[in-house]
C-alpha cells in the first residue's frame, strides 16, 4: 500500500529549472511505485512576479488557503522543497500542528540572493537555518553541501542524489548543429547567479551555444552577438543540442548539484567547470571532465576527453535509486513525539 505524499514547492511548472525537473521525475517514479503524490505549487494561487526575475511568479499571503488544502488532503507525509513563501507557510503549518515534515536544500539560496540584492550571504544563512531546523530530515544532494551546511549549524541532513534519463540523453551521430567547431555548450538559466558571463567573456576558437531563457536573456544575448542563443529547449530537441556539443561548460558557483552535468555526460559530452560543490561531487577526479579555477584551461582540457568514458560514467546514476533515497527519508506526519520550533524529533 502506497503513501499519500504532499510536496509543497515554490518551484513548479511552468518554471523550467533543475528543481522542477528533479521534482517532476521523482514524482513520476513515486507514482510508479504506487504512491499517491499531490503537489501544492504556485499555479494553485494568485501569484506575483519575483523582483529581478519576472519570469518566476511567487504565491504570497497563502497561509489560509494552504491550510485548507493541507487539512483536506490529510497526507501521510509532507515534504517542503523550497524556502519560498509556500514553503514557509507549509513549515509554519507543520510546526503549529506538531507534525513531522522533511525539507530539501536544492540551491545555495543565500549566495543566490547575494547575487541579486546588496545583502551578504552570511546574513541570510541564519534565516535559512531557522527555516530547516524543525525538519525531521533535510535532504541534500552531495557530500560537499552537507559538510558546508554542517559547518553553518544545520542538523539532520540526509543524502538525496539525482539521476539522469539515459534513454533521452545519449550520443547521436546526426550532425545537428552546422557551426564552427569546437561547439561549447551551456544549458541553464540566463541569469546573473549562474555566472554565465564568465564563460561568454572568454576568447576561444569555435562556437559558444547557450540553451535556456531567463531574466537576463535579452540583455546578455545583445551583449554577445557572436554567441548562438537558442532559447529554451525541451525533450528530444534539448537532447540533440547536448549530443551536438564538443564540451559542456558549467560556470555556476551556486548550484548544489547541477543536473545538467549528468545530462551532458549521458550524451557523451565532457564537462568543464570550476572546482566547487556540485561539479566536485558529481565529477571529482573522474576522467570525464576538467575542474579548474581557470575555466579556459578547463575547457581546453575537457575537449581532449574521450566521449565514451563520459557516457559510461553517467550510466551509474539512475532516478530509481535517487527516488528510493527520497522515499526512505520521508517521515509519517502523525508519528511525532514532541516538537517545538527549532527542535525536531
């Protein structure tokens, strides 16, 4: 018999990002296992554009509506995926009713905020720690992020890794892109927190290709006329872009995992990135990419890596295993002994 699981998230369709893809795939796997999964996302409420990122809309002042939804649903397990307004309302609901719940840490949220607003990341971490503190388990994707959060006083962290669809993302012989080689590909949001201009500013032979949209798309695409901006792509078309690349460039310093890294590797494409959490955990010293503080050196080195090794490496990651991790960490909401704000059983 399956569980009735409720996932509360501020990141949901029609948003396009790694959090949404991770949740969508995990939910599909949970349903295959016979679990009843309900998502409570911004699409169910009145929303407002996020300052500095109008493409993302957030639901504000939702406590009463969220209470009605959760009371009616009466789930066996509650998982709070994000630290936004919906996540905060769900956290308060659980704390006030002394219910167990789990959370996940998808993005280095304080660094993300610091990139967009004149607030140091160090001033934001206490608030984020307060948010996660009552959770029975805080799911993190990698050992580096777990160690980083432990040093900042976070508790009860557990591992929830990621997988990749190796049937969709795979090497292809069809020459999809007729552009000067080598083709250096970036896939992700065109946004300041992704550090994309560090890559685009480099003087490199070949063609830089950017797949994705975001708040700085118009500004950055005009600034770099020699870059091939393809816009957002999905499914089979996205997979063709990956497979057509010679190297995948991941300039982000704030991601906790980098699902796109696995998608590139599954497509037989080596990765160039900085040696930071995410790339360090996924790639480490495996011969499928190059991590270097000089991104240009990382790109030049990664271009020499055999593509078949990249594919073989990615085959070790499955969504089935990642979903089993997620499921093992969920906590029945009604099996709580004692809980107070800031303390979980």
